[in-house]
C-alpha cells in the first residue's frame, strides 16, 4: 500500500491511443497496433501467425489486449505511506503533531492510535500552488540524511529498509517535474 502523486485526469478524460496484444514473448513478436480494443480483440484470433514464442498461449500466459491511453506516459510518483507523510510535511500539507494530538488512553483501555496513523492521505492542489510549495521545500528542507535500515526482529526476517540519504530532495525533484507537467496542461496535482 502506498500513495501516488499524479496530474489530475484531463477534463475530457484520457484519450485512447490504440491497442496492442501483449503475451509472454519477450521481446514481443506481434507488434501490430490496432485502432481500438474491439479490433485488437479480433486480432487475438490470428496472434499465432505473428508470434512463435513457445511460452505464448499456455495457461497464465495467454495473450491479452492492452489499450494505450494518453495518460500512460505521464509523470507520477509512487511512495510508501511513511514517505508520503515525509513529503507532505515538507510541503506543509499535513500539520505537525502537537501536544493536543496526543491523548492518554483511559486506564485499562486499548492503546491510543499513533497520531497520523488514520490520517487520510489524499488531496488535490492546483499545479501552480504545488510548484510553489515544492520550490519552497527544496529551498528550506535540510539535506535528508536518510535513515539506516535495521532488523526489526532477532532473526532478521523483518527488515525496515530505512531511507537513502538525499531521498527527500530526490522525490521533491520528481514532484517538481510532475507539477510543471500538470501546470503546462492546466491540470491540478492529486495524490491518493
Ligand atoms: Zn504471443
């Protein structure tokens, strides 16, 4: 589970840009480009005329149709929930937790959830505003020293991989490209 930052969908919706047939063959042998889903579906019938891969068509490796969309190649950023919180904090989009956020659980009751655990991580911002916040965060955020990985149990089978140094600045740079793209398209930036 994670959070994805991306440009909001275009007002008129993604534009379909043809369809193709994908199968187990690597590299693909059937390189036909079809006008739409229906014609590609019809094209499945003679896929074997174009594809001689011996793994193709067996069990889970049946060829199938993929429709190309104008949004397929748009920039997006996938991060874990924890790293999303890091980014959103740097962008000033989630409040810092103060003393008021910490509630003592009643005696004998279940422990209180950690602050932020139930924070819904979704939002939308005009690209221009996102860009401004990213530029500000890049200017202000201290260099990310990262977090070393560590074992969470003695056997070493549960590992917290930590965070590489410079992670925050690196992700902010990706987010800046994304915001520039969205601004060029007059679209918002969304995350969920
Ligand atoms: Zn094939």
